[in-house]
C-alpha cells in the first residue's frame, strides 16, 4: 500500500526512494528564479495568442540588482575621490614651498697688535697662550646634546649639527683650503642658490658685505705664510633652534689658532713661528631638502682675525703679521679678544688685538 506521501501507483521501480531523490540537491531559491533568462508563461497566458511556452527576460530585468550595485560602487569611488581632494586642499601640513637661499652677509674685522708679534717654536707658543688647553683640529668642534624640536626629529637635529661641523672642518682646517690650493670641498657643501655668490667671492673678493672670501673660508696667502704646524687648536660651541616649522638654524662660535711661519726660509726671527687667531661666528640655516642633500645655507659670517694690519685687504686671503713684525698703525679703539666667544662682534672695521691673546714668553 502506498504511503501517504507516495504516488498512488507507489514508488517507481528501479529508482530507490523515488525520482525526487535525484533532484534533492538542487534548490530553486528566489534568487535563482529571478536570475533565470527564460520564464514560462502562465497557464492563462498560454491560452492566448502566444505560440511559445516561454519568454526571454530582458537583461535589465535580470540584472537590475547587479546594476544597482555597480552604480553604488561608482558613487562610492567618486565620493572617496572628492573627499581626498577636499582634505588635500584643507590640509594645513602641505609640503613647504621651495624657498631660495638668501645671500650670505659677511663681516671681516682685522685685529692689529699693539706691539711686536712674538715668535718661537709652535709647541712653545701654544703652551704659553690661551690655547694651551684647547683640543687639536676637528676634535675641538664638539656637538652639543641634541634633542627633537617641535617640528624636527632628533635625527634631523643631529644631521644639521653634523653638517655644520663638516663645513667648519673643511673651511677652517683642511690644509688645501688654508693654502689656497682648492675651494672645491667647501663649494660641494653649499646650497646651490649660493654658488654664484661664492664663486664671485673667490674670483673677485670685495669688502661689500657680500663677497668677502674670508666669510666663507680661511685662507692664507701662500706667498707670505705657510703652516708651521698642521694641527690648529680649536674651541667653541654649536647651538641649534627652530626658526620656523620648516627651517632649523645652527649657530657656530669657534676660535681657531694656527702656527704660521714665513713662506720664504730664513734665519733668526724670520725662521720663527708665530700664532694667528681667527674667531669665526657662522649662522647656518637648514631646510628639509638641505638635510636630505647634506648641504648648508650660510646666513651670516663674522670673522675677527689677528695679528693683522688694518687696511691690509683681508676680504680675500688673510694677511697675518708674522714673528717680529709690527702693525704700521694701531688698531681701532675697541680692544678685542678673539678667545672670548659668545659675545657680539667688534663694532669697528678694525680692532685692537688684546695683549692677553698673544703668547706670553
């Protein structure tokens, strides 16, 4: 006897469980039906004039859901793009506009001695002068303890201080720079915007506040003086501070003391060495591109150098008075000690070298 759910004739032979089992894994849900490309006419429609039992559904009718999703996706993309543009325009932290480096302003003050320039052996002169405890060469240019600022990381501050030190070492201690053999190592460290001014200062130095070569580097006229000791004595300070959200300033204040002798060999006082002191105050400025490219921009440079005669034309190569020499005229009223750092520069065009700055033999 057939079960309540079986057909009257019973389950067909040869098909276990009936023919329905073959299609139990196929589920014709609503989404499947809606997506069908062919649709059967209803019984009433088939009684009409239609010759076919099925009709084709339009592409739009079958894909309305997908089309709506595509439109929504496009709208979302356009909205995201518009938001990005709006935020980019409103963002206050845009990359800084590239600014040209300002021209370097230079001041060179010769310091004339009040008496005869002392002479002797370099070691003896150093030991009996204010540089007795100074360090030798680049070891005298120490970096301060660095920390981050409001807009610059600690690593960027250290980079600025290191580049400033490199410039001081190259421009004040490199033997080929001191002798005038080359200027290339200094030039390579400069901001490109200052190269034209630097080149003019090398070729045609002038006392115009812009083109004094002594403002860029230390050079002695090799026809007059040469190094008696290759190791200069150095002491000073480096300081840093922000000058704006995109610029970092470094101020260098150092005294360099060189042992020199006359270029022409001789006997007696002519063969003796003497000390020559250069007090350099250099104001550097770095933007982020300078830090990335390992270069400097010089804002101001003030040099006090002696013993040197007033009016000796020291805007190019410095012209030291050597052992046994005297200045043809006394210096200005302002007595200046080049070893007294962290002070304003001498206000006159020529100062008087403080007696305490000379070796006491």
